[in-house]
C-alpha cells in the first residue's frame, strides 16, 4: 500500500499502537501528524521515526484547548486530511467500589469527548473520500471484571462511529473502528503489570499470544486504503481470536 502525498493525522502517536501506525504510514510515504501530551515522548517518537514527513503536535486531545491546538496546526499548514485516526486512549481498571471520579472523568474525556470533538473540529479539513478510524477495544462488547468505565467509553465510541458513518456518507467519508485485543504496548504494561498476568491473558487468546502494535497498524492502513472502499460503519476486531475463543 502506498500513501504518497496523503495526509494522516493520528492522535496519541508517541507510543504503542499510534506510534506503530505512524511508522507504517511513514514507510508507505504518507505525511503524518502525531499528537501527544508530553513533549519528551513526542521528541523520542520523532527521533525514532526520523523522517521529515513526520510532524509532532503537543496537544492533549481530551480537552478543547488541545483539540484547538491540533486544528490550528492543520489550518496553518493549509492541508486537507485524508485519514484521521482517533487513537489516543487511557484505561484504568477498578472494581465498582474503587472507581474514583477523577479516573471516570479522565477516561470519558480522553476516550469519548476528545475523539468526538476532534472529529467535529477537523471535519472542515477532511478530504472528500477520506476516512476516519477510531481505536476502540474488544472490551466494548465484552463484560470483563473491573472494566466498567473503560468498557463504557469504548462502547460509546463504537456507537459514535456508527452514527457518524451515516452522517458523513454524502461526503464520501468512510468511518470505521479497529478493536484490538491485548497488545504489547507501553500503555498495556501500565495496566497488566506482571508477567504472570500477561501469560494468563495470552492463554485466553485463540492464537495463544499477545498481539504486536504493528499488527494493529496494518489493519488501520487497510481501512484507510482504497482496498477498504466498500467498508464503512464497521468494527474490525484485531484480537487473535480473543473475543470468540472457546477454551478447550
Ligand atoms: N494495548 C492494548 O492491549 C489495547 C487493547 C485495546 C485497545 N487499546 C486502545 O488502543 C489505543 C492505544 O493504546 P496503547 O496500548 O497503544 O497505549 P499507549 O502505549 O499508552 O499509547 C497511548 C498514546 O496516546 C497518547 N495519549 C494519551 N492520552 C492522550 C491525550 N489526552 N491527548 C493526546 N495524546 C494522548 C500517549 O502519549 P502521551 O502519554 O505522551 O500523551 C500515547 O502516545 C487506546 O485507545 C487504547 O484504549 C489498547
């Protein structure tokens, strides 16, 4: 797949899935904008990718101030976006007794409000025939213990994607969701801390292993490409069979 002269915006592109996707788009010759909240993470990502086609934007897309900073960058470059990938997300796992308001708000702001208003504010700068992709999660349709708030944010995102896919058909903009299973990332390590927990999780996947970020990146590039020209309003599970695994 080649994305030469295509403009790709990725929220949360400094580590994990977003970083792997930025690298994959750069390898496919795209121009790529990545956001993150942390200047040093942005610098590290830029150094690793080491391409003049990569632009970093310091923007916390969980609030309107950060979303406006991203919008101003796009306006100043006078570009139209071909693919907008809403990937920034955080997860805090707690049982209902232990959920605190700050974690509830941070997850809804980062995982739902942020992507929604980022799409809304960048809509005028999206190319006709472009595409929007959201990172959701297998938890959106499962009911894993301690995931009530995180799962609710991803379910909300799935519904937003479905409705918006209908609202944007007239502009030829396809809207889809990628739902990863357990993927080895910096964010994953913060939530699943021990090797024992990782091994246990890997054994709940049909393919009997955790996924790699580039395996999600390849799915995102497919959905962004013309190979997916008849795909909109869908959720693509990239989970090694985690969702449907029947333990023998
Ligand atoms: N890894 C998994 O197993 C898994 C499974 C299902 C779904 N997901 C989803 O996949 C997405 C990426 O997760 P990951 O595992 O790759 O996590 P990660 O390694 O923690 O990466 C998250 C990225 O988002 C950025 N970010 C977080 N909050 C942000 C905000 N408010 N504004 C801008 N950037 C922000 C982070 O950079 P800074 O910290 O520098 O801001 C980082 O670049 C998330 O939506 C997550 O829910 C992950």
